[in-house]
C-alpha cells in the first residue's frame, strides 16, 4: 500500500463529497448551437439516475443539486425516494429568476414592487420544495443588473435587494441556509447587483448566521487571485459553498481543473488551511458545469476526480517545512515546498486507495464498461430531451 496518503489525509478524502448539478446531464450549448446526445434524460428522474452513476463509480458525489423550475415535478417525495433508491440524496435548490419576461430589468432588486414580490415568492416556493426534499441550501444567483450607465439607481437596487433577501431569509427553517452567488458580469454588461464577493458578503452578513457566500470559480475577471478570496471568506466564516468549474475566457462552465489545475490546487490549499475540509466544515462543494461537446456522465466523473486529485495534493503539502521557510523569509524554499506538493502524482495512490474501499481503481473505465450508456441510449428514445434551461 502506498504511503503517500497519510492516515489523516485518507480521513479527509474519505469525507470529501462533491454535489453534482442536475443540469449537467441535460443537453447544453452556447448561443450558437445545442448538440444533442443519445440517452439524454427526459425528466428529472432520469437526471438523478445519471447523476447516481457518478457516485456509484467514484464514491464522491452523494447528492444532486436541483434547479427550479427546470426540475419541477408534481411529487417531490417521489423524486426524493427515487434518489434514495439510486443511492444519492437531493441537495441544493437553485432558484431561477432569469428566464421570465417579467425579469428583463431584474428580480429581487427590481424597481417594480409587483415583480420584486413575484421573485420573492419564487424563492419562498423553493423553500417549500426544500422542506420536501430535505435540502439544506437555497442557492441564489441573480441576473440582476443594467446595461447602460444611468439606466438604474445602483444604490436603491442594493437596498431593495437587501429587503428581498430579508424576506426570503426569514422563511428559512432552522437547519436551512441561504447562499448568495456573485458574478462580475453577464447577462448584465454595465453593472451587476451582486458582482463580487464583497457585495455578497455585505448582503449576507446583514441577514444572519445562516446566510453565506457562494463562490463560483468561473465568475471572476481574468487574473483574479481566487484563492485569496477563498482564504478571506473562510477567515470571516462566510464561505458557504463552491460552484466548481473552469474557464479560459468568461463563464465557460468547463470541467473543473481542466483549464488551470494549478489554480485548483491553490484554491484547495487555502480550503485545507482554512478548515474547509474538516468534519464540521460549513463549506459545500458543488459542480456548476455544462458538457456541450463531451459525454456528460464521464464528464462529471472526470470532474469529481479532478477535485479529489487536487485535494489529495493539497493534503500532501508539508506545512511544517512551509511554515519554517516562511518564518525564515526563505522565499525560494517556501515556493519549492509548495510546488513539490503540486508536482506529486497522486493518481496511483488514489487508485489503490479506491480499490481498498471497494471502488473501481479507474472510475472512467468502470463507467465505460458498465453498459449504462448503451442502455440509456436504447431506452430513452422518444420524448423531449432535457436541455440546459428546460
Ligand atoms: C450562473 O452563471 C450561475 O453560475 C448559477 O450558478 C446558475 O444558477 C447555474 O449556472 C445554473 O443555471
Ligand atoms: Zn454558478
Ligand atoms: Zn455561472
């Protein structure tokens, strides 16, 4: 047995859980074309079954995030029971205030009380669903913003947003939380009402303890030091969740760790440093990705494995040697210790460890040979295939 992973590191890896998004299993694309794939789910039940394959082969993805209304069903108790039969749980509920004509000029920050009320009510309905699904987190991402200077009163919009969030927060149960996601632009191109971690932090701090920040790794300007934000939010006790993905240009929603593995490593080093992988950590790890041209289930398997791999490397970091080099002001030694952990190939050790836990050494190969894809491609003929947004 490889000794690369210490007993402490194994204990942390044992509890690493990454929630997968239901929308990753539907067809998605850019605004130019959505390419269909055989076997695409036709309803939320089939999305859950697909998501369960990721957990089955990796042991890493025990919960599935839902999006309302894309995953609206008549009977959420039945959906929950279906998830349990498949060996997973229903996770975070994502609200949607970006696909209704009423929300052209905003939702929770809208100047028109009728529309703002409608957006608040949608979130209250999402909390009703959370009561049925047993979900802990309500995740809010807002498309609210403006396209032209002068179009909106920026300050009034912050005040209205706070009022709306208060009303939503008041409805949460004792065990439930609200996480507010920020994004620097898109679909609004001049200003966004929650553009950065500071605004999200200010908004959730005014709500209370069970309101936290959601950090989507694809929602920052190029060059942003994301691990610094991770450190700061952990330091402030306000990092609620991650939406993991990777990006080359804007909000690309590509496979986490694909564009910049070193950045993912640096983020996970700060997560470990800040206690984000401790047993009592409040941090939820989620994927927020789309698979436009690659196969979806293996795309998700690769994603959770990438997070596991970088977490393992982050756990290898020799903190004592690093601390000594930092204290001595030895710049190159400190950087060398850091890079040693990043450059270590943990894949053989992880494969061995997986097998010791009754999981396939190679989850990608195990899925490919399971026959699942061939079965859904044959069975799911007819009906409307789910797509990102429906
Ligand atoms: C949008 O850019 C955000 O990343 C949200 O997390 C969004 O709710 C998610 O992509 C599903 O639509
Ligand atoms: Zn996101
Ligand atoms: Zn996004």
